[in-house]
C-alpha cells in the first residue's frame, strides 16, 4: 500500500499531538517520543514547509539560541553557583535550550501541516481536557494515589510521597511539573474552544464546570484569576456580541445554564468540603504578588540587559556568578538568549496569531503564564502552546486571504 505525503503528515501530526498530550517521557533518553521522531520528518518532509516569514524567523531564533548556548562555554569557563548550591557549568544550559528550539520546531511543523491539509485540533483538545479532568478527580479523591499515577508521566519515575495533606505543597499538576502551567494551559484551551471557536452553548457551559474543577485542584491564584476572567469574557461575548435573537438557541441556553449552574454549585460545595478545597481557599486568600514584584525588581540589571542585545547566557540566568530565577519569562528569555530572540518569540507567539478581537482572549492566559511563571521550559506546555497558536495563526492567514479575495471581487463589481 502506497503511503501518500498527506497520510504520512497526518500520521505524524496525530502522533506528535498525542505524544504531547498523553504519552510518558522516554526515560532512557530523557525526552519525549516526538522529540526523537520529529527531526526525521524535517529531513524527509521539510521541503513542504512554506518558506515564509514565520519559517525564517523560527530558523533565526533556533540559530541564536544555539549560538548563545555555545557562547556560554566562553562566558562561564569557571562555571557558576546553581540554586541547589552545587557548582554548574555551561552544560547545565542544555535542557532549556533544547526545549526552546523544539518549541520553534513544533510551531513550524504544526503550522505547515495545518495550513496544507486544514487539520483540526479541536477534537484533540476535547480529549485532553477530559484526560486532565479524570486526573483532577483522582487528585480530589486520593492525592497520594494521584501522585503515584502521575509518576508514569514524569521524566525520572519519581513519586512524590504525600504524608499529612495539610499544606499547599502538594498541588495538582496533571502530567506537567508546575501547577500554574497546567492552570494557564487549561484556561487557554477552554478560551480557544468556547470563545474563539464559539462551540455549542451547552458544551461551553459543561466545559466551564470542567475548567472550575481542574483549576481549583491546582490551587493556582493566577489560574483562578484567569479562569474568572475567561468565564466573564465568555459570558460577555455570548450576551453582547451575538447577532440577533434565536428563540431555540435562547431556550437551550436557559435550560443548560440552570442545569450546569446546579452542577457547578454542587461541585464547588463538595470542593470546599475537601482538604484540597480548604487548603486552596486559604492559599488564595493569603497569596499576593508582592513577592513576585520584589523578585522582578531585584532581577533587573541595566548592564545585564545591555549585554544581552544579541546573545544571552545560553539557557539559564546568571547574575553575579549565581543562577537565579527571575520568575518572569520576558527577563528570562532576554537574559538567556538576548533581545533578538526575545523579539522573534514575542512576534511568533503573541503578535502574529492574533487580531484585536475578544475572540483571541485565549492568548491572554499563555502570555500571563509566560510573564509570571515563564512556562515555556516545560516541554508539554511549550508544545501545546505551539499547537494552539499555530492553529490560530493559520486561521488568521486564511481569513486575511479570504478578505482580500472578497474585497477584490467587490472592487470588480
């Protein structure tokens, strides 16, 4: 049986997406399966990638990232002090550099196959949200057992031992390693499906309940704030920006809202009665951004910024001979790889895919996570972020082309 280019690309697309969403890491190689396979696609099918501005910018970003990493061997010949207290070397820059380069590779791959074949990502996203919800429910029922199950997806088969569950140290992360990352990712996917894609109202309300259950489990203050904002935007768009009144649609809305409001109230009441709910409520009430502001302020170094115009440290942020975490993606990217790569990254991920429209709210959670928690050095987060924004970028390009064709037809008429 002859395998066509379309079938090969379709199989590869499904494999990469499923790998990022559901498959565990290859512990022997300390990588995901798609990281091993994807380079072969670029070798044998790379010629189908359109040589457009996004492609050239991604190649430039990868080149600068690798060069910054290589320069780090010259910048830090004597190493530096790691946050763990051990002595590190430029080799420590490898993981972040590899993940960042793959983020651009994922973006090029997704944009290429989605634009060529009009592949839809919606079904994958629905399955992923369902998968995350199952893990969240498991976390509510038995946190200790959840962490045992979660070890299947971790890089090194490590199991977090949960003793007395009396603080917010043990938080739901799905298959990721950071609760704030999964919270922002789920809010973004929710916004993509119910606000950008404008799904059936009853489905949208069901997804709202799902969103609440997952975000509450993460105990993420930023995630909860983003969730409230996303639901507000959904309601605003549905009530203000809808054209016309359809009685059938209105009836479905009212009945769905009543039913799922009852479900949401019961779910929230149950959540508050659990240990997870009590800890989450306490954490949110006590949390503030003051500590983040102090970290950001202490991380701003004018001389460091000036020295990072073209190249950066190579993957980690080194200030005064010590590795620090600015807890800010903008500073982290500038210090690690320079202003040039930072500007390319911002354009590719936060400027190019969007238009000034409430529909594009799904970018806000990703930008917020990047700003507050960096996020992009988590492979699954980085890959799924690339998937969502590549799909939006393709749709924007197609929309602009359609508008130009229609305007051309109108001018002829």
